[in-house]
């Protein structure tokens, strides 16, 4: 799985569309589409904006963390952190929708 595919999985799990990702990052829909299609290169700023929009964190393991099973050892609480991240992302999404509906027409 390449990086763009991993972002698509995260988007799917969070229920975030390309349009919503575009709006929350400030990039055009076409820019997001091209990133996810592999037609554009990811850079540090784009990564940070997309990670923030999706509520993701990056875990970097040092060489001593390599295992024979899957290549990398995850931090002990990684799964719990990911579940909590997903839960909070859903809450923020619902809150965002509520605020949007309350402020429509103002």
C-alpha cells in the first residue's frame, strides 16, 4: 500500500470525502484528487494539513523497533490511541455539521 492509498483508507474510516478534505485543507478539489491519484507529490505542508484534517498522527520507529513479523513494532498503546483518535474525529465531524447547520443563513 502506498501513502496515497493509506490516506484514502483513513478518509474512508473517518467518513471524509475529497471535497471535505479540500475544504478543510484549503486546497482545491483537483489538488486533493491529484494527490490521491499519485499525480502530485506530497510535501511537508500538504502532509501536515491533511493529517490535521483527518486527525492523524505519524509514528516514527527507530531501527531498533524492527521486528520479523511486520517490519515495525507499534507503540504499546498505538491501537488505543488510534481508536480514540477515530472517536474524537467523529465527534468533531458531528460538531462541525451541527455548527454548519446552525449558522446557515446568517
